[in-house]
C-alpha cells in the first residue's frame, strides 16, 4: 500500500509519513537530535516507561472536561504549540497555517523568534485571539530589546525565553545531510546584525548566553507573564522564582542541543516540588499521545507543549 493510501490515525502516523515524504535534509532538521540522539530517545523512553494506575471501584460522576487556567485565562486544552523555527521549510504557509489551525482548536500557539512568517501577518490572522512569544537571547541586551520591541506587535499574552540553546547543538544527522536553510525559510523578523553563532571560540560562545543579571533585566523589561524554557535543575528553577519569573517549561529542547541531558519527564516532579505553587510548570519533550499528557499533568505540569507532531502534520499538508 502506498503512503498516499494511508490515513493517519495518531501522531505517530504523521511522524512516520513525514519522515518518508520530506526531503532527507529537511527530515534531518525536523527529526534529528544532538550527537547520537540519546536525549531525544530518553524523552520517549521515559514516557513509555511511566504508567498510569487505574481505579475502578469508586464513583466517577461525569463532569465536562476543562482546560487549565494559565495566568488568569482558562484554556480549552492542556496543549500548547511549541515554538518551532523556520516552518516554511515544511509548508509554503508556514507559521500562518500552524497559528490558524491551533486557534481553530482552542490551542494557544507560541510564536518563535525564528519564525519564517512576518509577525504582523500572524497577528492579523489571529485577530484578537491570544498568542504567546518565545525569545531567543540575541547576544546582548540591546539586540534583545529590539527583538522584544518588534515582537510586541504580536501583543503576546505571555513571553517565554529559551535558556537551553544559546548555541546550536552538535547535530550530526543534520550535518551529514548537507542541510542549508533555503531563502523562503530564513527568519523573517530578526535584526540582521544578530551573531550567526558559527564561532568556535569558547569566550565568544559563552558571551551568547544570558547571565543571571541579564535574566533579571529581562524580567524587568517584560511586563506580561514571563516563563523560562529548558530548565531541568532545581537550583535554576529556584533562582528563576527568586527573579520573579512566572513559569517554567521543563524541557531538554527535544534532545536537539545537549545529548547528555536527562529526559524531560525525569525532571518534571523534582522541579514542580522545588518551586511549589510559586511558578506555573509546563512540560515539553516527546509528547505523542493523550496518555503522555496525563502522565505529565500527574507529575506536576499544568499544560504540555507539542512540537514535532504538528510540524509533521503541517508538512503532509504541503501543496
């Protein structure tokens, strides 16, 4: 039976079909991880190894399901769309298609700093529906401030800085593929003076990451709810709580940056316990099924981010 005759019935089907249909280098970009891809594998293994203990002998009156309340707003679903860069790699409409599809389902999209669609277009498509925005630190405060000022046209309901990818990971599969970002997928909104991150000098690499003082400055600069993504250590979570951050995304960046990182799920309960009710905890890392969502919620998350599956579905809708 050909791929075209297969009707996807679950997220794994979309992922499998996209692996087959995408150009090899684009598939390497979407599905590849850092180095031997152990961290990406750990994410899925941890979810598979975690079980849910059913209860049957109890009264369970039906109540209509409701989504979580995040920063004062009730969400229709515990799902959010993770910020994925360069989405016009996968479909000519890129982020515009993702935003429209998410909002049609009551799911909040998180727009990436590296979006390949202009932010004003996304705001216009979303009309008055809420969007969140993901910040990549731009190497210094001045460049990051310019990014924030431009992103303000999205009118984000919440902001999220990614901490675990100040530089790109050692993505062997991607390098072997010969991948080059095509013109239609380059970031459409960034300052052209932003560092390319291609240096290999240690001092220059370290300078690309925000310091604790930079994170305090960002907290003062952004007045809406502010989360930090890529946190896996209790001390980091507690430090961010002291700085006044509103939430965390427990994540190892999908295994794309640091291959020795633990599975995101393994760090979820410890971080939730470390900050208690001081911060909203979100989870990211290998979510494919409704039972994965239930496991993350049971271990302390208020909501989860979904990444590769929706981009795989976007790619399969390519005209």
